[in-house]
């Protein structure tokens, strides 16, 4: 199968998460369905990437992979565990609080839509037409499509986010909605981020936003260069030039109240140490929860 134009960033996130879950200290943090999802996904990737599936099973190569990653950018691997773990919890908590539908921005190869929709949660995944096509092929091949999962291709040159969502009959802007933005805002320009936040605020009167954010200014020069170079190597770029306070101001300016900020230090103390892991969480990584006013 051809895999033309997929997001390599999304693919490598999946590969790293798969490899880390081979660690018996990490695997119990996630459901078996979630773990198997990424096992199947890594096998599905093009041959230039799918070789990781068999290679990372071997302890020697997995240890070498982790050591190399930690040398170049300490904390990168644990931040992946944290983003998956805490956004999973954020989704579960939001549903318990009465959320009726979930919108996922820049969904990539993430598991959330597929696994929650099979339990009757109406989900709407937003990504580029190429990624949506690739995601649909993977989900179909693995019998993970469901009537409550809606894959929504967005061509920003033709449609707005609002137009893309409201074209779907099952989407109800008046329902209590969770919007997930995992690794999304960092990769779009400030103007686009501002416009999307305003658009969501206008479209969804009862919305909770759970988003990751990288404050690159908190990394030293070497690790900041390593981070941006690594992203560039897979054909992408960090485009949001904001510190944490700058991002909080952006949320405030576009009509949101931030009611929770979870720092890399919080995650280190809460999750990583309790799991018996000794690796750090990437400095400058945050998960935020905000509601529209």
C-alpha cells in the first residue's frame, strides 16, 4: 500500500509510544486495546518505518534507541507517555462531566477517536485530506471504524474548520463538547492559532479545550536546537513563537479561561516516578485545560 504524504511526526510519535509500551513498567498504564492499536499501527506504516515493530522488541535495540533519544533530547520519550496518559484521562473525565461529543484537532494516527467511538462516543477527527485518507485505510483494515467516528478532511484553502464540522449531520454545535489539541497548536502560525481559537469559541458555546503546549524558550540552546532540528528532519516545523505565558495570554485574548496547567515537573512527580521510571519529562512541556467564556 502507498503511504504518500503522511505526517512523519505522527508516525514517529506512534513508533516511540509502541516501543515504550514494551517496558513492563509502562504497559500497565494503558488499556490493552490502546496498546494493541499502536502495535497494529506500527506494522501498518510504510516499510521505511514498520521495521521498528520487530526491532524494538529486542532489548538491545530498544535500549540503544532510548539512550540515543535521551542523549539528543532528554525527556522527549517520557513526554510522549505523559501526553497520551493525561489526555486519555482528560477525555474520560470530560465524558464523566457530561461531554457529549469530542473534536480532535490534527488527529494524526492518534487512538482516541477510534477507541472511544466504539463505546458510543461521537467523535470528529480533523486533519489534512492525505492524513484522513491514510487513517481511514488503517482503521478499516483493522476493523476500527464505527458509526460514531467521523473522519473529517480539512483543506484550509477551501473550507474553514466550522464549515467542515457543520457539514456533518451528526455534529451538534450546541452539545457540550471536548476539543483535544495534542501537538497541534505548536505546528501552526500564531495568526492561524488565533483564528482557530476564535472560530471554536464562536461555534461551540459549551466547550472544554485540552491542549498540549511546548514552551521552547525553557530549553537551553543545545536542546532547543536538537528539538527544532529533529522536527525539521521529518519535514515539519515549530511555528508558534510563544512562551507558556504567551500561550495563556492567547487563550485569554480569544475568550477562554484556563483552569488547569499541568507542567512537566507535575507529570514527573505524579506519573513517571510512581511508575518506577527514572527518565525525565521534557522541560517546557505542558498540558492545559481551558473553557470558553
